[in-house]
C-alpha cells in the first residue's frame, strides 16, 4: 500500500502544481468500501485520515470497530443515502457527500440536531452529465436552462436554512470513460455551479468540490477539486464477493 499511496500523492501534487496549488491543498479520501477495517488501519499508519464509504451499514461496523482507537479519522459517506438510514448516517459521519434531495437534508438536519454534535458537513451531489444511472440533483445544462437553475437555487437555499447541517460544497461522479480527459467538462461545470450557488448563499462555507476518482484525479484537480475520492488506486481492486462486498457503484 505504501507504493500506491506514494504514487497517488505524486499524481495529486503534480496536478495541484498545474492549478497553482500544492498537494496539501487537496484532501485525499481513501475509499474503503468492500475493504476490511484492517485496510483502513494500514492506510492510517501511512498517514491517511479521511475514509469514504458507500453504505451506512458497512461503514457502521468499521466505525464501531475503529473510532475508539483512531479518533482522528474523518468519515465520509459518499454513496446514495436512503431515508431510513438518515438517522444512523447523521450520528456516524463527519461528512455526507451524497445529499440529493431536500427531504434527505431535512432528515439529516433533524437527526443531527438530536445528537447534540457539531453540525454535519454536507455536500450537494449533482448530476452534471445527465446519465440516468447517476444520483444527484439534476444539473445538466444549468447555465442555459433557467428551470434547472431555479430548482437548484431554491432547493439549496432551503437546505441552507436547516439547523444542524452546513453546506460545504458540491460533489459529482463523472461518467466512466477510458479517456480521463473526456470528464473535464463535467468537472468544469461543477466548479462553475459551486461559484454560482455560493454567490446566492454566501453565509454557507461552500468551499469544497468533491470530484475525481482513481482514473481521473488529475483532470478533477486541474478543474479545482478540493477532495478526491480514491479507492482502487489505493486499496487495489474491490472484491464484491467478500463479506464486506455489496453493490457499491
Ligand atoms: C467507489 C467510489 C469511488 C472510488 O472509485 P475508484 O475508481 O475505486 O477510485 C469514488 N466515489 C464514489 C461515489 C464511489 O462510489
């Protein structure tokens, strides 16, 4: 794992330099879905502090196992969140990247307030590419379609009013492509959307862009990513037949 982590850090640093930043400006989230808690411990020993999980139940087992001995770990939920899991998610995670409706934001808000913890940091997941299989707020063509923009703006403003949660930025999943460059317009569009929404809602932090995975971190970073979600390039291929397996993405 040391070699893959070094390689990832190099990729991040090179891309950061192109966009006038350093590797330290970009948060590496190790996507540990399907991998056991031991893999997280190993990555933690090498300095990784942020971990991303797709499913609440799978994450809960690992968080319960590790949170006492590794209190510095920051847990990110990056997979689709169902309403009936919102209570657990609000209690377990530091960040939820996959908020994709006002209803789910309201549920997270209510349950987070009940925990008495600091506000939950959320990102609004946006479907920029228009792929039907992708979750997220519809955001294709938001610059030219005033209905899409109004809907996004109104929903984000309503979410910003909720107690117990803070909007830290936007997240997207680019369509899979052999050619990483093909994803650039998606990342570019998300960056512009973040700026536009932040102008409407200046009192929320709104500084994060969670975009870029193993295959396209460089493109995402040169388009302004502040968080990259890296699974395979750090932990190796996922084995969905393992006990930790599951549908994933
Ligand atoms: C699995 C997953 C990742 C990591 O993908 P890799 O290609 O393994 O780096 C990132 N983001 C989300 C939302 C995921 O589900």
